[in-house]
C-alpha cells in the first residue's frame, strides 16, 4: 500500500513597493517553493497569489481568502510560504490565520524560518517572529509619518493634491525628484465658483446641481455631490495653508480618529481663494453647522435598500408638503433617488415612490413567499437555473485570464533571460518590463477574484429546505418586533430592492449568511423564532441568495 503524496498550497504575496525595493518578486517566491516541494516529493495542489497587495490586513487579499476556503474543504495538507511576513504583517492576523489552519488540520511551513509550528516551542518562536515583523512594519510606518509631519511643518504638501492643483518639476531645484505645486487654471475656476456661490448664499445641493449641469467634474472625474462641495469649502489648502494630521489611524478609525492637534501652517503653494472670501465662507459654514431638527416624522424601513430605476443609486427618505382647502398642512412621505438629492437634476431625477406603497408591497410579497411553499419552491428552482448559467461564463472568463497571465509571464521570462545572457541592455526595455509587470498584477488580481467567486458557496445549488426554514423563522420577528429591530433584520437579509421605471417594485433580492445567523442566535427579539429556525443546523452554506 503506497502512501498518498502530501498536497501543498503555495501562497505568495508582494506589494509593488517591496518588489521594486527588495526584489521579493512573485516569480522568485514561487520558484523557491517549487524546488523545495520537488526535493521533498510533495505535490503542489495550487498557487495562491496576491500580487501588489499590502500585508497590513486580510482585507482585499482574495487569494488568501480562497486559500482558507479550500483549506476548509480539506483540499490540501500543508501551506507553504517563502517567509512568514508574506502571510501577514500583523501578529493578530497571523495568529488568526494559523488558528484557522490548525482547526482544519492544515500544517503551516515557512521556507525561510525553518521550524515546526506544531510544538509549543515552535508556536512561541512563530509568535515572536510575527511580533518582530509587526514591530518592523510599525517602525517603518512611524518613520514615514514623522517625515511627512516634518514636510507639513515646512509648508510642503503630502499625498494627493485637491482640485485646482498639480505637481510640477521645481524650477528652483535641478534635482529630478524635487517637485513643486502649481495651480491648474481651468480647475481653479471651478474652485472659485464654489466659494463665490456659497458666499452668495447658495446651498450645497444648489452648487452641486449648477456645476453638474455645466459639465464640471471632480479631481477623480466624478460628478459633484454635496459632500464633495463641503470638503472643498472646508479645505484650507485653497487659502494657501497646509493642513496635516487632521485624522489619526484613518485606515481603522476613519472620522472617529479626529486629531486633537492638527498641523495648520502657511504653505509654499499659491492660494486660489483670498483671505476675505475664505473667512466669509468659514463664517457661513460655522453658522450653518448646527444639527437641524428632524424635518419630518416617519419610520423608513427600506431606506438604502430600494434602488433608483434610472441610475441605480440607493433611495432615501423624502417628503412633500401641501395644503388642503381648509388650510391644513399635509406631509406625504416618499423614497427618492439619493443621487438626485445630493447631486441634483443633472445626474438623475427624484423617481419618488410613496413610502407606504413601497413598504406594503415588500411586506406583502414576503408574506406570500412565507405562506406558500409552492411559490418559494418555484423561486428556488429558478435561482438554481440562473446559478448554473452564471457559472459557465465565469469559468470561460477565468480560462481567458489564465491564458493572458501565461502569455505575460512568458514575455517577462524572455526579457529576463535575454538580460541575464547579456544580449539585451535592461535600460532599453525597462519601460516595457514595467508595463508587463503592471499587466501581471492586473491579471493575477482578476484571476484571484474569479477563482474566489467560483469557490464561494453562492455558486452551488440552493437547498429548498434550508431556505424554507430560514424564511419561516422571520415571520414572527417581522410582525411583532419594534421598528428598529425590524429594520435591522430587513437590512440583514434584503440585499437589494429593484424598481421598474413605472415606480413599481420589480424584484427583492434576499441574501442569507452568517450575519443573519448571528442575529437570530443573539437577538432576544428573535427568541420566538429560534425554535423553527435552528440556525446552527440550517446555515451549512456560507451564503444563500434568491430573488422574489
């Protein structure tokens, strides 16, 4: 009886910065691990590659996500990496990944750091190396922040420039790396219009609407929203100032990480907005900054779920007022296009649907599905047919991407071989090699996305009995719970509500995953529904999606 070969998953990752600076190329990592597996007679199951992706978190690393899904399916016995920091830069992420692999009986191996992770000593060493790697990364980040802070204090900009400015070679410095900030005249006109409009008493939506009707675009080429207008009006860069460190740890805290001591100093760049106009606008902004009282009453269950039939934007709460013959004011509540509300009529129209009409239609349709298995069975069968027809194009697209990736890799190898054989000057083809490298990153990212989509549970057939138990468990909650809890539940399992141009509900897309499972497990409101739902028994697949 022959022993089955050990199947290995090879994981490789590199950020573009690391590849450029340190030569940790994907090809070099894979080649090293391939030779190791051949030497030890181990079978390579698959390659999982995150190219041009930072290791600071697990977010956005599609290949790693697919690796963990395949590990859960027992597709391989070991995971091999060239170096521990390829798997994760943060100790918490590293330990989380290794804990998941251990629960799946999958062994982890690092080519560079050769030690067993199964023993207590090996685990301790791994944790120490992970901590050292995280310290190294944090030190680099801190040094970069310190350098950027010093630049700000000297009146020099950091990061992307706002609308109205661009980077140009510094005329006062012959160094190629020295840059200066210059005004873009055609963009500066837009900025001045925004400030002048606001100083004249125009509102944010009125300004956005005016600019969008005139065909103006933001720095990124988008239409103007009220948020974009307000950000420009609040930016002291336009008044010749440098503002830095307004928020700390933005990637984790976002706007909650507001700094108590932001840096605001005179900049070296030219101001677009003079002092008098700037001060007037800031006074008006401060005057209008109080939180307005609620302009209408109403509990909107579906805000953000209904999609505009014209542009696809989420629809938000709105109202109209009218007077009866007796002089009584009547409020009418609607769901209206969010893009129209924030960007004006040049982007979309209101496309309003009455609040009561929309909510009654959604609840009635849910009730029909809840009460008749025959209807639900037909919906599930239709959805399964769509899943099959959807999978085939994804597979064809994946094969096409794999072919393009192989061609790009072959071109890169040919250039590298010619350079190594001294038959080609690298400086001559460096631009072409950079283009091929950019293609490799793009193709690998697309390959990871498609492979992950094909391995996710929502491409396999939906089981009717599971859906029936899940949906039946909602009925008591939807009819008996307070508004906030009903809204939470609807937002958990309704993915999208699509409207027709006739302002009627076209379809309701439902999505059941671990979030719904958790809500039913933890919420006291759902206690009555637990008996029929039995979430831990029902939720055997990661996600179920159907449309009713």
